[in-house]
C-alpha cells in the first residue's frame, strides 16, 4: 500500500513559478534604487565635468602664456596641469568603482525583499519549489506549475501595479 501511495504523494506536491523581471520592475524599492543610482551617477558626472572644464581653462591659459613665462614658472604650471589630469583620471576610476558598489548594494537590497516575499509565498502556499522563469531555466510546465507571480506581488503590496 505504501508503494502505491508514495508515487501519488509526489503528484500532490505543488510547484510554482514567478517572473522576477515582471515583479522587480514595479517594486518601489527597485524604482527608488534606480532613482538613487541615477542621482549619484549625475553627481559624479557633474563633478567630473567641473574638473574637465577647469583643466581646459588652465590648459588654454597655459598655451597663451607659455612663450612669455620664465622656465621655472613654466615648469610649475606644466606640473600643475599634469597633476590635475592625474587627479581627474583617479577620480574617474574611483567614481566608477563607487557607482559599481552602490549598484551592487541596491541590487542586494531589492533581491532580499523579493527573496523574502517568494519564500513567504512558498511557505504560505505549501509549494515545494518556486522557480523563476526569468532566470533562463530551460523548461517549466505552466500546466503542472502554478504562476505565483501575482501572489508575490500581493505579498509585496504591488497588486494593481502594471509593468
């Protein structure tokens, strides 16, 4: 009897799937993260532009005066321009790294909120597994699995929000 009932219990298990892209795109945490990232990116770009303008201005001044400057002042101004250029390059690299770190931190925050909601839906709904069709899993039977994307959206308070 146990051998006959065991296979039936496998069919009674519930499997679900979600489309994380559909969910994430409407999450307030994601939208805020995108806005925060764009604001930070603009701040870095504005500062870089300020530095570039300063370098251009000093470079133009140097070009106008270089023939009339004594050698020691000429050398000092060349060094100043080289230092400013080096600082610009360093700033560009640092801002790139900082933006990467900020983006990773924001993605981790959004992923945590989404993961918690998926786990809660899985537990509450008695699902054995909840797959993400956006992750490129080769095949998920949409007839044998239940689409729990709406349940995850509800858990996140995103009902009625369209992508």
